[in-house]
C-alpha cells in the first residue's frame, strides 16, 4: 500500500490559511483530503463551515473530504485516521495538517521521522508557509516563530501582495530568499492557489528522483550568505524565481543602492557548503552527529547532495532539528563533476565552525 502524502500548512495570522483550508475542504476538486486542524488555532474553521456535534472529532464533508481536530497528540490522531482508513471506515488520499499561527512546524515534521508506525503509513510531502505581505516585515521583526516558519518552508506563498508597493514586495522577497534560499515563493491572491501547487511538492523526499529539488542543485545564486545582492528593480518585477537560474548581480552600483535589505539581520539564515572533493563517510557522520547534538534545536532544515568516498552514487541527505536521514541517490553521470553541495537553514548557526568542520571531513 502506498504511503499517504502529508502536507504541513503553517503561516502568519491573516495570511489566508483558513481561506486555503476552506477551499480544500469544500471545493469540488475531486481529491479526498483529510485536514487535521490544531484545536488551538486562532481562527477555527469549524465555526464557519462545519455544523456538527463538536464531540465528534472527525467530520465528513460533502465533497468527500474529512476535517478533524487534534485534541491530543498528533501521533494519536494520525494513527486513528490510519486505522479507520484500513478498516474502510474512512476514505482519503492525503492529509493536510494545519499548525497554529505561531507554532514551530519542527516537532510536527519530526513526528514523521521518529515514529516507525507513522513513517510506514505516511509520507511527509512538504511544509508550506503562507506569508502575509502587508504585515510580514513587522511579524518577521517581532516574532522568531514567524522567522522559523520561513526557515522551515519547502514552498512559500505570499498573500496580500496587492496591499503593498512593488518596492515593499521586492524587499520582502529578498528577505525571504536570504532566510530560506531553498523554498520557491509565489505571490498568491489571499490564499487562492491551485491545488496542484500545494500538493505533491516532494519537499521532504529522500529518494533517487533528484528532481526533488531541482533548483537546489543548479549552480545557482543561492549563496546569499556572502552578501551578494541585487535590488535593482529591473531584476525583480515579481519573478520570485529569478535567483534560481543563477543570475547574479554584484555590480557595486546595485549592491548598495538600497540598504533596505540589510538593516534586518534576521537570526534565521542560510548558507551553502560546496566542494568537489569526496567526503570521508566516517568523519562526516561524526561531525554532523556532534553538530546536531549541540545546535539541533536551532537547525531548522538542512539538505544536501554529497559525493562520498566509496560509492559511485550520490548520497542525498537531509534533516530537521536533531533528526537526519540519508539515502543513496542516482549514479553520478559520466563526465559529471562530483560536487557535494549542502544548504543549512537555522537560527544563529556558527557558519564558520560548520564550514571549517565540513572542510575537515573531506578526503
């Protein structure tokens, strides 16, 4: 039986999570989706679209979707849903878990790594973060939880973009890119996005299909950690993906034209490690183990494609907080340069220690 794909939906208050969930639960999209809502949500969907006896935790919608609230542990809720599905009492193809406005998605994501029973039934597809353009600057400045949600994302949707100036949107996109170069962002109209852009993003898969993260593997301009910046308006105009094609603009006249990206030095940052030398597997394992032990709580997402001594295949590696996993990927192609590339996203991580340490793990 194939695994049930699961999406974690997180996002700022007022960013359109409820709008998106209502659509998922009520539209005739032909998919059977189970939505797990965190009971402590600030905006409860139940009041708006569900009329039911609130003692029942699981409610079936007219389009075949299911809504249920977490009263206790997420694990228990997932196990209950899986058991009912096995017995034929419920039918659903995928799950969306909504976290509360200020929740850290980390522990929710970790549930899928840690618990064997969950891991054998569910596949964590991606973490989706909705950002409210109008209030983002303030929320990112004031709340570490908001910054964490950006750091965790596999995909970012920016809503309410029509309420801010193109310059403000540009600044926000730069800031988000800086914090999390892995996640593409799309500007959406208040939670209105095609479901095809929400599901099956494969942000978490550790598998041989290396299109899991095509942009991450290009020789791209994601090394924002070194402060290369181009705020020149001609480069932006809403193409949030410009950066993924490796266009770079370090022209001095651009770099310091508008200092508005640099006065928030967010604590959530990313950096990239690259090398064409092979890793010594034992050294790397020891080093990563030590790092995760010390900095795990501040490490949001880390991911890489590694050239390891002793294997002709790429090693795909990723983690959330203290949990990491790796998998053998495809063979290195003939003539392909065997480059290891890793990206780390975290809170005040000691970039120098990490980069030097990784350097020392090379053969």
